[in-house]
């Protein structure tokens, strides 16, 4: 298993913020302050110090190690095309790359080179930060950034549609990109070894993140930091113990049990006075006082019980039942009366008032009219009207008697009587607390406000009484409940007094009572303190919970396991091959002014990889080496990683010699050309001198090489020209280019106007003149003196012995003719020669071609 794969497996079960640290280290190369702030944010969320935000699922997801694991395929870049919505790059352009050798993409500033390179930096593997892809700021309608990237691998050509949401792919990530950001990273940073070279800094950056988070956590939980000082409670009450032992395990809800209620606060002073009084009395005197208090309170207790029995909810429910029963029975009796006595001359006959009259008549006849029966019959004398009863009257009285003797009527009468008696009992009950004023005053000494509660209770009972008596129960509401808790308090006071009386047999018992009251007083005072410091106590509870969470973070900050992993990976042999490859690369660059060594050591859990200057007072490469030396060292590091990892995939260099001197540019050019023999090497550059150095190195080593140029119009950049820039072309390639220009001139000569042909031919002769100049420099003078070179190649003078006047004349004649017709000289039209024909132009091009062939074939110019 490759070291990077061991790290990928090892990190899976580590804290989320550890994994995100490694993810950011993979992405950015090094963790800047923004990264460290984000890691701290993730650590806080993971441990409950902050709420999870919408990105937490991403933070906790698996890390994408695409491209860092062992290389499975040798991958080269095939093409980059279908670019849309990226800077000002023109659409419908294709960058086609040869599968092997050196390929140069040249472009002046603003030609689109950096925009194309930024796509590859995001899709492939770049050490350091990948540049942000932006759209065309000058376009109103801009499509989302997208491109098509094609690669060659063992399985053939693979195409990828890339955009900003593109998921990492191992094939694309097999291709490495080197740029200025990478260069700065290699030289100026200590890197952890022990895994794949492209990820050398992972463990080092993880430890850096751990140390930063740990430092913040330890600072936050420093003693006293964030905690409010609370006075230690000296008593042994439960509340005192609660306050003195607040911890992260304490729940805020527990505080409610230890906060004094208003009733308890009112109890403090009476209780304090009672303790003082008890201390001045004997047990016998105290018992006498307690008995007196009990005798004062007991009548109030009995009165309360009687009143509640009469008007409590159970009593009301009973009366409500009587009321309903009475109404139902009266309705039933009235329905029977209407059915039985229909047609009688009196409307209210058989009513309750009328029944009184009926019973009086019945009783009179029973005592004074012995010869008559009741009800009266035909011929009897009525005691009320003193007339004989007729047949009809006999019938009516018989009907009345049957109705009155029916049970329905008697039940209605009984129900009415029960209900009336109950209401009368309530009406006659006197609810008056005046006789119990002494008891109310005494109870107030036990609990301030209790007398008001009792008065409120009796006020509610009085309203209940008046409602029942005045509305005949129709206005009663079942939700009209009353608070009887004060009665329970009276019971508790009497029971407490009784208990105290029974327990007070000796003065020792009195001392126990005093101690009990003092404990009660202390408890209430502790609760009062909890009430007064409620906010501070809650704050400390919350703070202790935060501290515990920070302690959990700190417990995750141990680096021993990282040290063990580093040691394990070190034993796999990853360090020594890298050191050997690095030293080999330095030698290839010809370092001799000073010796740069690789210092590898284990420190604070990480295997260090540091570039140092041997036997120097200032062993920091970035402070001693020049910019050119630093760049070469960085490239050597980059290539050493590839060698140590035995990678064969393509590498891309974006302006590798930006701002370097000619000497170091030449060294870089030669090294990259040699590397192109082993793998595909693609170079983006705007430096025409470096371009020529690359071509010179390629020709001197017979390395495969090709290139293209990027151009721009007024509106668009990244326009692909299939040939390299004119300035970088050799004489031979310039002649090839001019042959294609001749074909264009033929079409203009055939299809265009004379003016168009003359204008095009003037441009052609300007290029032909430059071709002769390159021939003189490159072949005739055998590169003894070359533009853009500082030195003179005196060793090449030996080839110049064959120069003749004929050579001078050939060059002079051709250059003079080119100067006559190329754009730039304003000749007098009346003395000028006729413009050359297309055939004459072709012959002029053949002159330089034949001279080149002669110099290379017969006169052995290299």
C-alpha cells in the first residue's frame, strides 16, 4: 500500500476537523489563516460549541484523494477544447497536444495563455492554490465556465466535460502542474515526508492545525476565564452543595429547585425572630406558647373546613345534581298534569299552591264531615262552596285525586323540597372571617401573605354563595374553581406545631428544634443567594459545559499517533529515494556556488523535509539563493517527487522561468527538454527568449518538440495559431511558413485586385527579409553571435573559414530586394522598379531555401 493510501485509510476515523485539515492541505498546499479559521469553526461545530451550518455535511464527508494514490495509468494530455464562459477566451478553439515530447504554448500578455492554464490547474493536480476561474467581465450574457479535456491513457482516449462542479478524476489528477505558486511552496516551506511526494505536507499541516486549535482551546479555558466568581456557601444545605459543586454535568433546570420562592423570602424574618425567641425560653415555656398558637389557629381551621364542605366543588356538584333532578321531575309532572286535567276550568289547577288548598279540604272532611268521603261524590256538600256536588264535579275530583296520588307528582314535590333546603342552608351560612383575625395575624408570622390568600379564598367562596343563591344555579360555570392551597398550609402549620409539642419533652429537645429551624433558615438564605445570583449561576453552568467541550477538543489534539504514523511511513523507505532523486536533480542544474542538502528529521510528530545550505551561517535557502536558484531548486523538488514516485504521466509548466536571468532560463530549458524524453512535457510561456532556449535545447538533444501560438482579437483571446510564433521559428521553419504564404499570394493574384496583391506581397517581403537575417545568424555565421545571448560562441568560428564574396553578394542582393518591396520603406514611385510577379516571388523564396540547403548539407552548418 502506498503511503498516501495509508494516510487516506488512517484519517477516515479521525475527528471531522482533522479530516477537513487534511482536505484543505491537499487543496492549498499550506494552511493559511483563513484555512485555520475554517478548521477552528469545524472543530467548534463538531464538539457542540457552535450549531452546524449548511456546509457541515461537506466538512464531514470523505476526503477526495484523487491523483495522490499510486499511479495506475500513464496519462498524457490529448486536447483542450469547447471552452465557454472562461475569461475572454474565444469559443470553438482547440489546443491539440502531441502524446509525447515537448510541446510549447506561446502567448503574449493578454493572449489567453493564463486562462487556458488555469483550466488545467483546476482539473489536474497543482501543489498550492488553484486559480479561481472567472467569466468574461466584459460580457453581459456569460455561460457558466466549461471545457472539454481529452487525455490519452492505457485504455485509449478519454474525454471529460469539465466545469466548476467537476468531480475529481484520477486520470486527470495524474497530470501534475508546476507554476509560481508551486515554486514558492517548495522552497519556502518545511514539508512532512513519509507519503506520496505530491502530498508531503499533509501531516505537517495537520499538526500545524492541531497546535493552532489546541492553543486557542487552552487559552479559552484558562483558570477564571469566563467564569463568574461566586461566594462559597458555608452551610450543608442541599442548595449550598448545589452552588458549591456546579460542573459541566449540572443541568440548568436543576437551578429552579434551589431558587427561593416569594413565600420563602417572606419566611426568613419570622423564622429568624422565632429562633431568637426559642433561644430565650425553656422547653416548657415553648410548649405553652405552641399550645396557645394551636388553640388560636384550630378554630380557623374548623371554620375553613366547614365552609369548604358547604361550598367546595363536591358540594356544588351535589347541588347541581339536585337542580337538574328537580327540573326533570317537574317537567315530567307537568306533562302528566296537562294530559290528565285537560279541560278543567282553572289554569293552574293541581299546581303546588292549589294542592295546599286540596289537602286542607281533604283534612277538613276527614275530621268534620264524617258522613262524606274524599274526594266528594254526587250529592255531597262541598266545604268550600257549600253546594251539592254534581255528576261532573264528582268526575273532575276523581281525576284530580288520581293525578295527585300518582308517584310522578310526589317525586317532583320531593325534588323541589330537597333543592330548596340545600339552597336555604347556603343562604343562611355566614361567611365572615372577623372572629378569626387573631389566627390570621399568627399565621402571617409563619408565612407572609398567607392571610391574604385565606381572605382571597373566602372572597371567592362568598361570590360562589351569592351566585348560587341569586340565580337559582343557572349562572354556574364548572370552570369556576378556587385555590385551596392556603388550607393545606394551615394544616401543615398545625401538624408542625403538634409535632413540636410532642417532641418537646426536655431542653435538649428544644435545642434540636432550634437547630432544625436554623437549618431551615440557612436553606432559605442559600436559596435567596441562588435567586439573587441566578444569572451568574446559569452563566457558570453554561461556561462549564463549554469548558468540557473545549477539553474534548484538547483531548483530540494529541500528536503521538501522527508521530507513530510518520515513523511507520518513514520505515517504508519513502525518504531516501526522494533525497537521492533531489540531489540528482540539483546536479543536473549545475549547482556549485553552494551545496543544498535535504534535512530530514522527526520533530513534534512529523517527518520533516527541509532544504538547507550546507555549512552556512544562514541555512535558509530562500534567504541566500537568488530567484533563479530558488526556481531551479523548486523545479528540482518537483521533478524529484515524480522520480521518487516512479510516475510517468504528463507534467505541465506554467511560466517556469518568469523573471529569471538568461543563465538560469537556459538551465531550466535544457532540464525540461531532457525530461520530455521520458514523458509528455507541456510548457505555457510568454517569454520568447525562453521559447528560443527551449528550441535550441531540443535541437541540440534531438528531442521531439512542437508548439503553437495564441493570439487575440479586439474582443477575444486564446485564438489558436497552429504554428509557433514567427520570432521563435528557425530558418527552415520560416521557409516552410513562407511557402504557405506564397500559396495565399497565388490566390490573391488570381482572384483579388492589383492593390490587394501588392499590399500582401509587401508584407511577404518583410518576412522574407527576416528569414534572410535568421539564415545569416543561424547558419552562415554558425551561431557564433546570436540574439538574446550574452556570450559569443568562439568555438564555432572554425566553420566560418569557407565564407566568400559570393556569399556576401547573395545575401546583399536578396536583402536589398526585400528592403525595396517590404512595408517600411517609402520609395519614390517614379524611380521604383515594377512590382514582382507571383513567379518572381516564388523564385526569391527558393534562393534562401537553396542557400540553407547548401549551408547545412555541403558546408556542415549545425
